[in-house]
C-alpha cells in the first residue's frame, strides 16, 4: 500500500473511531479463526468444532456490534443475543429485532454508533474491513484444512504490532494472536 493510501486509511480509521455523542474512542476490530493454510470456511461452515475456541468471540462482542456478511448471518440463522447484529448485504433486508441491514462496512460502522465494532466474516467483509480496523483478534488453529473454500484475505503483518497469546486446546491446538495496527504519526 503506498503512503497516500496508508494516510487516507489512517484518516478514515480515526474518523470512524470517534463516537460523536460521547467523544470517546471506540475499538474497530475483526475477529477470525483461521487454519495454518488460511482457511476460514468449508462448505459454508467452520471447518472445526473446538471446545472453548469461541469464548473470546463472545467475551469481546457482548454489548458491542458484530458485523457480518449475508452468508455468515444465514449460517448463524439469528441475531446474536446481547449484541447489535449488523448484516452487510447488497440486496437482502432482514426485518428482525436486534438486527440491522446496511450496504457497506462503512455504513455498518456508522450504524454501530456508540459501541465497539467487530467484523466477523466472511471473506468479502474481512477484505473490505482490513484497511479500517485498529486491531485483529486472530485465532490460529493448528491444523491444515483440505478443500477449504473460504480464506482469510492476505494482509501486511508489518503494519501491526503482534502479540502472541496462549496456546489452548486438547485434541486440536489453537493460539490467540492479537494484531494492533501501528500508528503512522
């Protein structure tokens, strides 16, 4: 990414982080679990079921906004309790309590006014959100998934300070890693 685009992305992040009502900064992040070969989905589902792996997702998102694409929402099938669920969709509109439908990740950030925003997939949402996020909570699943059909987008790890957390899991190990975007100025 060239300097002008980096500077513009930094400006956009700062603009969206500020909550107009309270003047406080909000966290704009994404949460993902990916395999060693960068797979995040297979056949419309998570390719693993690991006890305890979703606890970080719940802990971070409770009381905040979770943004996802239409297919991710349809896989889940309902708004997430205790969170504002925002679905990014070019066409479908969902008319349920606890859900909001918008047409872009930028509109999703606007719709989440006053709370932290966490992008939760799929690929297109992650790709659009990458330039806007301050932090990425990435769970590295220590397996290789064959025939995966959804992948986490490539990004420049050099743009982030990386903190490698604990490794957990019994049968399948996973490591929690936090990527915090470096400040440009």
